C-alpha cells in the first residue's frame, strides 16, 4: 500500500467536493424541471458542429 501524503489527501478531498457539489446541483435542477433529455442536447451539439447522427466525422 502506498503512503498518502497530506497534499494527496487534500487533492482527493478537493476532487470529491466539486463532484459532490455538481451532483447536488444536478439533483436540484432535476427537481426544478431544469433538465433536458440527453438526446436533445446531443442533437443540438451535433447540429452546431455539422455532424451527422450526432457523431464526429471519422
């Protein structure tokens, strides 16, 4: 098992903190009805970039 240095623990905690906040924000948005279907969002991104079927050119 590798040794965890204080800087490592801080980095891990910071990453977890922003991830938790992002999840909480997403749940709040869903409760408020501010979430759109992923296929609609992906279709808009594809149209913006001129991709067919939502995929980047091969």
